[in-house]
């Protein structure tokens, strides 16, 4: 089930958005929850880790992710995304093209993404 929470790693506070193995309904509700959390943060302060492994996406989710990513741009320092493969790469490319964000970094695993963020 999708969730959003802060985790601590190597003294760094990381917002973990877990979409792994989640239904589209759960992803939509987690996007809404994450938006409320993110908009309460200081500008350019959020280190974010997103896990999209084994989750399903359609055009509705793609559009919601574009809006979510664009809306949260002022708060994000950098975002590491794990599990982007196959059709999710097309969605990733659409989101980055739509938002112009250059601080969305792909990582192979959640652990790699978390460790990379902790080093920022």
C-alpha cells in the first residue's frame, strides 16, 4: 500500500513516497497526502525518495504526477526515483518535459537512492 513519511538516514531527513506495489487508487491518495506535507516545507529544502517499483500507471496518474511535480518544484532540493522501467520511463520523460525539473534523478534501487540523497 502506498504511503508517505519522513525517514532519517545518516543525519539527513528524507521524504519517502512509497508507491511500490500499489494500486492506482492508492497512488492518487498518496499524491494528495504528499502534496499537503510538501507545501508545509521550506523552499528548496526537501530531499525526496520515490519508489515506483511494480506499480501501475495510466494517463490519469501521469497527469496527476505532472501537476504534483510542478506544484512541488519550489520545495524540492532533489528527488531520487527508484524503479523506473518500461512505460514508467515514458511517464518520467513526460513529467520532466512538462515541469522542466532538472533535479529528478533516477536510481536503480531504493537503497541506492536513499544513500545518494543522504550524501547531498
